[in-house]
C-alpha cells in the first residue's frame, strides 16, 4: 500500500532549504568542448594563454618607424633627415627600429626618408610586446561563466578547446494516467507537461536534463527507476506520487532506494515536496500541479544548483504597492505569483488569482514571498517581489524602479 499521508510534522521552509544545501556536495563533472561553442558554460579548470599578444612590438599611430638614438638632436630649428620606413597602426616595427613618429609630425623626403623635428625615446608611440597578455598568464579561473567576449579572447590566445562544468538532472513522471504531450489525451489521462517545463527551465542555465519514460504506479518499478537514474545523473526529479493519493507510491520507493530526508515542507504551493538521499545524491519527489512544482524548483532546487556553480542569475527585486491582500497561513511560507504593472508613475503588485492549470504561471511576472509568522499583507502595503525571469522576461520599464 502507498503512504497515505504527508508527515504531520512538516519541516519548515528554512529548515528544508538548510538541509538541502548542507547534504549534497557539488558534482565534479567536466567535459572538453570547442571554445567557439562555449558561451554560457562554466569553466572547470584554470585557462592559461597559449600565446603572447602582441607577439612583437607594434606601431601605435600611423607614421614612420625610427631608431630612437638617431633622433636625439632633432628640433624645430634643426630637423634631422632619417631613414624611416612607413608603418600603420598595429603593424610590427621593422627589425632594428624601436620607436614611431606620427605622420602628422614629419615631412616626407622620399618614400623611406623623412625630416623629423623632435627627439623620441625608445618604444615611444609603440605597443609593447605582451602588453595584452603573455603566454602562460592566467586568463580565467575555474567557476568563471564564459561570455561572448571571452570566446573571442580565448580564440585569439590560441585556446581552441576549454574544459567546462556539466550537470545532469534526471526528470521523470509517474502514474498510469500520465501520457506523452504528443498523444491526444482521453478522459482521465493527464499530459506530462511538467517534465518538459522543468527540463526547459534547467536547460536555459546550462544544465542537461535527461527525460526518462513515464514510470507506472508500481513501487518496484519506481524504485528500480530511481536507482538507474541516480547512477546516470547528479540529481533526479520525480513528478507525481508524493502526496496522499491512493496510488502515490513515490515516497515509499524513494525511502526504499536510499535515506528519506523529509516528506512535506511548510510552504505553499509545494507542500508535498519530498527529498531522499540516494548514493549521496538528491532525489526530489515533486508535486503534481505545475505551479507547485515550479515553486519547489525556484525556492529549493535552484539554490542547490547555484551552490553547484550553475550560472543561475542573481534575483532581481522590485518594490511596489500591493493591490489586494495576501493572507497568512499559520506556520507556512507563502510564495504568491503576482503581476507587476506601472500605472500613474507607481508600480502595482497584483496577486494572480488561484486557478487550476498553467495560466497562473503564464500571467505572473514575479513571486511575493510571505515568510512564516508574518502578518497578513494588506492592500496598499509596499512589498518586495522577485522577478520570475530577471534576465529574460522582465518588462522594459522595470529598470526605472530599481
């Protein structure tokens, strides 16, 4: 028989988050990939320049190359004629020449001879060898997130491949009623949208999601699936079967596979979330409703992935005026989806109505976190909200209020 209820002694949200962060070490996975394709990935090993740049002394301005010792007596009243080949900005100086005089400051006599009117010192108006970087210099340490400019720099410095961190998260749904989104559902069947939604959220930060076939409501099959997935991945997310339904076998299967750390957290939405430690890796039992599963992803799983150096952006917070009250639930941390709008030079925060399905997530711009024990948020109160997708979907006007 499946477990029939969530533990009545719910773990607090803060306790659950602390337990998650303290229980699992960062995986040490890495792979070598072409530098040209590495933008957005996290460097796994220190990167050192393979070239000195520039490799020679270069000309700064367009002008002439000179031997500085031949210019010492030059002045406006005593111009000196010198052998001086023409050079352009960025050109290597000919062998034996060590300085440059800008073309505006000379009088050409022939193509290779010029009159000069003031002395120059050695290396004046030149770009020194290795001024940018020298071979063997440290370019990036491990943990650096590769940007587009970094790709160009590494290629210039002879780094054609780079070692980057990798993370694999197994994603699977359970339930006899769960079907592929590519199949037309019959009455009583549910489309497996959560797996693809969470996989998309992970993929945008460089995590590799591995989607496994739906597991039937069979405790042995679920347990065997957990063991297979955790041997292939750094983390496993199982959707469904963690609440109190007549076929909710996931929690028992998680406990059979390893050590059950908690079943149920005082957070709303997301209360049925479950966590087990299997082979020293996390296995999360995720709630079925899409809003609940996203709350668990944002509030409990993303912090762990950030500890693992996954490049999840720092949150963007916005202050605004609450247009409707948000009541308390005793002992619970509430994560309310809200809309953020500008009206009459004010930022308005409006809770999204609770409805079944995905429309709440589509309509939401931000999350309002109401901590356990805090008073009801009343209409007209100024609150802080966290943008759901700070780097992807924040309204263009938001920056004016940061």
